[in-house]
């Protein structure tokens, strides 16, 4: 009986049987023709490719209709259409296959009616004569049809061009895997921070050595960080004899006594000069501008002031060789466009850009370049090579003096060459370095400092592609959240005044903080690491990993075949007397709503004790403890941690004789299912220190589904970059075991990190090709199509991880109690879902002993194990202190040369 039409209430006419669409926009390949093996080789079946214009695409709405293969393929078995992957609610792929038995395969004409013979690509008459789909007319008052849901990633055969562009863009972003979290605090001041009280977060700051001048509303305050963190001087409108003093800009003027006189620009267009040593007002020029003075720039022996109306005033000393003072200065005026959001002076030219709307896809924003120091010069207007956000900041790197770097909203940086034949800058490159706006830029030495909305300062090395993030730390935050940066600036006067290159940042937390622009602590740490063998003792330990997605089976199901019974014994004997055993199981319970809800209701108890586990997890933990005792009777082990997350279970066991060397153990869970709210996907993280080496073990279950590579990458990134995994390590003995200036709270703070589990990365090949390669024992050829192998070459967060050679067939997905890969309707493609990866600060300190799989058949995954010999260190602190003194002396020499180079650069740029 025909279904009733939702449009007219009458029985709908039957839909004609049609071939599945072969449009290239909706399918990466035509329907697959799979031969049932029977011993003889049939003649080849040639690909059939009708014109796309004659067949409706998925985007025309036919994807939701039931399609019968038998109409176009008379000898074909009914179509198989995949559904959702059992281990994730949205992890399926949709395919169409025709299965043809031996003896049923003839030439192309028998398979494709209407064709003219083998190899023919003629448009088949059986298809070309199909009637058009029926037209349904919606009468007034009829109900509208339900909106079809959009295709998921797993239902689409290929990513769109836009999605591919996003993936390429993400992989081209800076490599953050080795960045240091150490805060480069400047130690030459008595105080490294000042607090400026303001309710509008609009403090205006300028600095010269120890002296900082801050304008907040109607007050100007002077701080001397060599004396106090409180202001030593404060002025308001009464001190300058005005009705009000609304400060809008500040800058020190270039006199012989550098850093003594500061110029103050106001909202009413007035200019004042203040002696910061005496607090005396040296002079004023009232209404020199008719609009608010937005910027004051120092350029050689001159000063340049700009206002909102586009007026530019160049201030020059009254006579050659004299100091420039406001009261006696001569002025010359010029003009630029009004209301410029960005204004900076680079190589004697004024670069400006307005906050103006740009059509989507159009190039922009425009950059206007003025030579205000040369009367009558032409204005240049240039555009980036592609559309980016509004310009927020700009700088020149001393190591690249012929390039200008501009920061944009949207996380972009544009790179402009100024060394052109006609003198007009050219945009050479557009790079995205962040997922949020670039608010501040400053080029220092050979590094680019970037401030963003998340309160962090990131430092990049720009020599390689992609860029490398060398440092990243939270600069401005309060007890509740991180806060955006307002300004990053270098203080060139600090070179002569305090013998350091000081960088200061201003944040919306109303603080000004000082940083070491040369990052001396990181240089010293790198040099000490090179000398580590001279003040440390080393020894080897063996670590064994066993990873298995057990598919919600129970311990008592390890019975029947020899492989089922001996799996744990064989895995435990794969490494001789392991010092640490790490079991990582996935899907200990079914990943359904009931188990997720049960986990959410779990009371917060003592972490780590096996008694806090649910019954299913506890039974497996007890089974593992018993298996270790049986397989390794000559050694005694302690269950250090047993930690669960819905289907995940991590059990870490340590030899009792190693317990004295083991300390600072901790565990944590990271939920990644359904946008990070549920634990059906995620990780269990365990941290421990053995001697003076830190180890982190991540047992992961990432997003399922063949096409969900981006989701798996996002899960992996969220796990390894989680900021609050473990308690802070504070003592010297603890912090010496960490890397990258970390405090031990993140996974990447640890010297050696292992990531294992059901990572769910798949093989980008057709199922029959993969199965055939496995049967012929040529599956090594499939590794170039393995998603994880490809991601470890390009993904910015996975690049730092390594993996041993894979010499075993794919571990997923098997029929239960069988050696056959999935023969259900879904016919999933076999894959190496189960993996063990690692990263180490020194790769030579981790040696893989084996990497193998086992053959129990109680789950749809095969378990794997990996053995490692790890070199751990014990630091001799007296010897290290002596080496540290030598390294500090070397840094003093190096720092002096870097300061000389920096002073030469800032002199050439006419800011000194």
C-alpha cells in the first residue's frame, strides 16, 4: 500500500527505481562491485560514469529515498546501506555496494543494461529512459514537509573544498608542541609588576627603564620600580591649571637625559610636558590639535602627534643640537585620513589603517602609507593578498628589518616586504597563527611576541614554515578568568638604563607586567639540558603497555580458545620483568545512555583507590591484578592507580622495589563525548615521577567514524593540552623533573608522555582492497593511507609524537568469535584503531622493545602491547648548581652581545 502524502492527504504515487547517483560532488567513487571468491577470475568490470547532469545529486534531496540496486543491476544482491557505528551514535558511513557472485559476472552489457559491450561508457538506455521524479504541488493550507537534517561528516563521501581549506589552514598554523610555559619574569626591577587602578580598563602607559608613567582618566601617575610598586608622583587637572585633564596619549621625548620628560596629549587637543623626576610641568601648548590626540610617536630627534581628525603635527627643536622641549619646539603640519584605528611608524613612513567594512571575499583592509616627514609626498595604498580582519597592531623584527608584520582580527598576521624596486610595500604572505584575534604584536630580537584575547603572550620563531611557538604563558588574569591584552611594547631605553631589554604588557586586569625580552631563562635551561649527563646518573626501567577495546565483555569470557585464555599471560611475558605495567582498556561497559548517566551520578570519592570503581571495572581490575601475580610470580607489584571514565579503565602497577623511587602520583579524567560533556569518549590520565624523570600515561578513546578525522584531532588536542590535569608541582626536586617551564598540571609538562588506546583513526582505502592486502600479507602498503600516520606528519599537535613500526594487521573490526573482518551489513573497513604513541624531550631515552597484537576473539578489536626501555635520571644537585653558575656566566656574555645588536637596531629605527 502506498504511503499517504503529507502534502495532499492522498496516497502518493510510487517512486521509480533508480540507480544511486554517481555525481562527483556527492561520491568519491562509483558503487563498488565485489566478487564472492570461488576460485576463478572473472572478466573485469569497467567503471561506469554517466554524465553528472543526467543524474540527480545528493544535494537535490534523493539521498533520503530508499534505492533498490536490483533495478539497475539485474544480477546484483540487494543493496547494503550502512548505519551508525556501534561505538558512537554518529559514527557511521553510508555506502552502496553491488555483490555479484562468480558465474553471474558477464561483460559490461550484462551488468549495465543498454551499454554496448565491455569497457563501454555509453549512457545506458535502462537509465536514460527512466521517467523524471514526480512533482508534488503544495496546495494552500497543506502541511509543509519536515526539514531534512544536514548530512553528517560520515554520510558525505568527501570533504567540501571549504572544509579541506580549513584543514590545510589548521595544519599550517604554528607548531605548539614544544612551547615553554615558563614566565620570563624580569629580575632587574625590585618589583616586576604595577597595578593601575582604572574602572574603564583604558590605562595608557609609557616606560623608560625603571620609570613607568600611567594615565588613567584624569590622573597621571609616575612609578619607579626600583623604589616602590606604588606611584611616587600623581597629577590631576589642578596641577596643570585646567578644568579637566582627560589624557589620551603619552610618550617620552628624545632629550639628552633620556626618559626624563614625558609628553601628554589630551582629549581637548592640548599638549603638556612633564618632568617625571621633579613632578614639574615644563610647558604646555593648548589647542595645538582641534581633536583628541590619539598617538604621540618618537622619531629620531623629532616627535609626531596625531589626532582623530587626521591632523599630523611634526615637532622639531628650535635650533640644531638643542634638546626638544614642548614650549620652544617648532611645528609643521600634515594630514592623513581621519579616524585611523591603527597608526605606527616603520622605517620613516607612517602606516595607517581604518576600521572599515570590507565585503566578504574581497581583499582588505586597506593600508595607507604616508611620508609625513617629506612635504608633498604621495600617499600609497596597498592591500593584502586576501581578505583578513581589521588591523590591530604592527611591528618590525630586528632579524628581518625589511619586513613589516601586521596583526589582524581573526588571528591573522600579514607579512609585507618593504625592499621593493618602486618603494611600495608588497604583501608577501598571509598566515593564521591563532583562533582568536591578534591584539598586540612586538618584534624582539628574532622572535615575534603576540598578545591575544585569552590573556596569554605567545612567542614565535618565524624562520620555518609553519612557525614554531617557542613560548606561551598566561600574562594577565584574575581569580575568575584570563583577560585580553591591551598592549605589548618594548622599552628601548631599558638597554642603557638598566642593562636589560624590557618588554612590558598591559592587560584588562589593570596591571602592567615586565618581561625579559631576550628570554634568558629559556636559553639557560636549554644549555643545562645539553649538560645533563654531567650532573645526573641514569638507569633503565622497562615499561609495558597493554591496550584493548574489550567491547563490554566480562573477565569470565576469557575462555574457550587458547588465545582467549592466554592473552593476559602472553602480553605480560612480552617484556622481561617490567618495572611499570600500564593496562588501558576501552568499552569496559557499553557506551549507552544508561552507563553515561551512572557515571555522572557517581559520588566524588578518593581518587585512585580501586574500591571506588564500578562493579564492572572492579572485576576487570581484580582480573588484571591476578593475571600479573600469575604471570610474574617472582616479582611483587602494587596497583598504584585504577581509574575509570565510563568505558575507560586504566590500571597502573609498579614493582614494589620501585615504590621508593616513585612519587607525586596523580590521576584525572577528561570527557570528550558530545562536545566534552559526557565520558563516552575521552581519556584517563595518570602521572608519576620516578627518580627525577616525569612520566604521563594517557589512555584514550577518541571519536569514532571513518570520516571524523577532525573530531579525533580535536579530542587529542583537548586531552594533551588540558590545563588542569594534575596538581601543581612546586619544590625544586619536582620541577627539575618537568620540561618546558611547566608546573606539572598539563600532560606536556612531563618529560615522557605515552598516548595509547582506541584512537579510532582509520584507513582511507576501500574495504575490499584492505581485506585483500591483509589476506595477501601486503598490508604494509596500507600504512600510507592510515589516517594517524598522515596526521602525525602534518597535525600541529601530533607532530611531536612517535610510533614504532607497525608489523601486524589492522586490529579493527572483527566479527565476534571469528577471524573474519566485519561481514555485517555495515561492512566496516579494517583499521589500525588501537595504537601506542610516545613523545620525549630526548628521543634517545625511549627505546621500543616490541609492538604487537594478540588473537583473542571475544571483542571486535584485537588487543595490542608495546614494551619500552626508558632511561630515567637522578640529578646530583651540587654538581648541577656548579654547572648552572657556568651557564649563567655564558649567558651574561651572550646577553651583552644581544643588547648591543638591539641598541643598533632601535637606533637605526630612530626610536633611540
